[in-house]
C-alpha cells in the first residue's frame, strides 16, 4: 500500500462520535487537496458508507484488486457495508477472520497513491485495533475521541494506553458532545459534564485537539450522507469542528 500517513481514530466506548470525527477529518483533508482514503474497520456496525452518502455503492474488482468506492476525486472509501447484501445483514466473525479482512483492506484494495488514510475503528481495543496497529504501514498516530463524562474518559484512557503500548504516537484527544446551547433560552447545558476530554489530555500529557458541542445538525448531516464540515458555517458547532480538523491537519502537515 502506497500511503504517506495512516491515522487511527479510536474511542474506548461506543456512541461518542468516533465515526463522525473520522468522516469529517477525511472530508476536510480531501477538500484541502490531500489524496485521502477512509477505511471503515467497524465490521459489525459499518456506518461510514451511510455517512458519506454512498449506501448504494458496491465494490468492483479488476484482476486481483478490489476498487475502493470513489466519494469525490480526492476521497476513496472501503467498508464492510459495500460487501453486504442488505444493510441489516449481521457480520458474525471471530477474531482470525477479522485479521484476514484487515489485511485484505490494506493489501488487496487498489488505493492508488494516498497522502492520508483515515482508519475508523470500532470501540475498544480488540481484534481490529490490534490488527491494524500491526499491519498498517506509516502510522502517523492515533486520535482518541471521547465525550466529557467520566464513563467515557475512563474507557478513552484505556484506548490511549493501548496505543502507547503498541508503540504508536497519540496525536491527541477530541472531546465530542461538549455541551449544547438550549434552543429556547440560549443558555449552555452540559449534558455529559464538562472538560472531561481536556482533563484526560492534561493527565496523560497529550495534545487537546478541541471540543465540539452537541448540535442537531451533526446528526442530520450524518443521516443525510453529508459531512458536517460542509454544513452550516455560521454555527458554533461548525466552527468548533473546523478548528478541530485544522488542529489535526496541522499535525499531518508537520
């Protein structure tokens, strides 16, 4: 695989918006001219296809290589969703089969030459995370995604520790769903506590990449297959997303 940088997107637990960060990062990179790939390694809950508006796409093969789905001229994607007969079909695999699939996504897909490959991992530190950390070339580092509450940051700390034990740099922590503005009174509401991700980054001495507030537009964009970085430029959530993506891209650019 010819790729300059691989970036892993991890979370300790599900539901913290890890796929949202992966999709928006890949989209932001491609819009800035980076040749970008996004690899969905959540075998049991592959959401990247829907979030990129590519649910109807299927993989083609030429010779011995699978062709990734082209989302835009600069963005290509691979996901189990492109291989399932039906969106509701479950993937019931044991660990060794997952490792084979990870290897195939890396070696048997015609990615071409990429500047960045963004890898969206399932929650936790299981087979997929271990396999990609051992098999992927040129891993630049990992971004840890959490929400502010203690339950999420506790699990995020486990993911961070796993990355360190794997010998991979931790690029930083993103705090998602960091409060919201009440649509009726305009007051801020800390639904899941506050600054848990920032405190985690300080405790672990890693960069804090940004806080993104809870905003209904993020969910709507995900359901509509349109990355939020292309959405409402005037909302605080959009500005926060852009600042976070810029912080990660600054690391990539060196």
